[in-house]
C-alpha cells in the first residue's frame, strides 16, 4: 500500500515527500549536502591557523548555489553559465595548487574537517546518480 498524505500537516516533513519521482530524492540529497557543507564551513571557521582559507572561501561561495540547485529542479533555473565557469575556475585553481601530487585514490582519513569533505564528496556522487535517474525518467516520457 503506497503512503499518501493523511491531511495532518504534522505528518508532512516535506511537501513532495510522497512523490514517486526522483525529483524529491534529489531535493532531499541536495539539502543534506548543503547542510553537510555548512558543517564543514563551521569546522574550517574554527581553525585558528586559517590553513584552509581558500577552501573556506570556495565553500562559502558554493553553498548558496547548492540551495539554488535544489530549487531549480522544479522550476526556473537559478544556476547559470557564469556559475559553471566560476566553478571551473575554482577547480583549475585547486588542481594547480596540488600540482599533480595526487595521482591515485585518497583514503578517506584525517581530522574532522577532512572527513566532512570526504563525506561531501561521497554525497555528491549520490546527487549525480539521482540526476541520472531523473534524466532517464524524462527521456522515458518522451519516447
């Protein structure tokens, strides 16, 4: 028996929670990712040595875009080409910074801030997989 809204607002944790579409899953995952990035920002802000100020700056710029990504899935897109270009620039910057020192898989170990980043990375994979399902559902509708 499928779950459905009973009419009691107290049971409704999210307006689209009873949807069968992967859109709801995507929104929940991106909300979780945004929350986790917020945890990482707080963790990095508490670093008295400011060792990762560039990562903190990046995450502070990225987190609001995650919220925009979340809402964009159902309506007018809030992520634009210049946002993608800015993200590419950050990627290039970090890639240049590591200077080819990382050539293989990195085990997810380290202090709390490192663990949070690894968890964000892992959750990003789930978000992308969910987008793959959404696109497949959309393609299926048009064929």
